C-alpha cells in the first residue's frame, strides 16, 4: 500500500445533451446520465447509482481484506445496498443507506466470527465513514451443512 494521502483523478467534458463520460488513467471510460427520477433515460449509471454502488463495492472489498487478515474461510458474499435520497431543510441529499449482506460459510466455520468481521467491515469501510447519512447493516450468515 502507498503512503497517505492518496489522490484520485477523474475527468469529464460534456455537451448540452447526451451522456457524460467519465475518464481516469488506466480505466475504461464510463458513460453516465441523470437517473429517471431526475428526467434522465434511466439506462446508465448516474451519480446516485454510482454512490450506492460504491458503498456496496467498498463494503465487499473491505470485508475481503478483513476476512483474509483474520483467516476467515467463506464461500460467497451477496450485498444489496439501498440509498435513500430525500429533501431535508430544502436540501436534496442521501439520508440513509441500508446494507443487506448474506455471507455463506463452509461447514464448520464460525458464524460469530463472521458476524463480527462483517460489522467491522461496515465500521471501517472508507466510503461509509465518509458519508453523513446513517448506515443500517443487516446480516444473514449461513453455514453450509456438512456433506454426509
């Protein structure tokens, strides 16, 4: 890992109508548009969907690192994130995020440790820690049955 601070640069340019294309070194360009809720086409990533997706992505990457460091054996993780956008005091902003996570463990794995590491992933994810909105984490840990 590199020393802090880290700097990330994204560039764009746009015309009066059409997609806004984001670019960054060594990455594929990403076409974006306003979401349907704001009069956009609804068929492209928007700033709103990217933010919610970033919460999901950061959670999974943080969990992977924590689970590896803790030597937790797991087989899969599924994460659904819902972000709520609302108007508060005449300001439109995200007011809440809900992270639903299902973690599948191999037979004999410790579900208490897994639960603790999922909570730690939410608490240390740099994206959720950078947001003002509260985050509700809902956890479902499933331990596979031993094969007879």
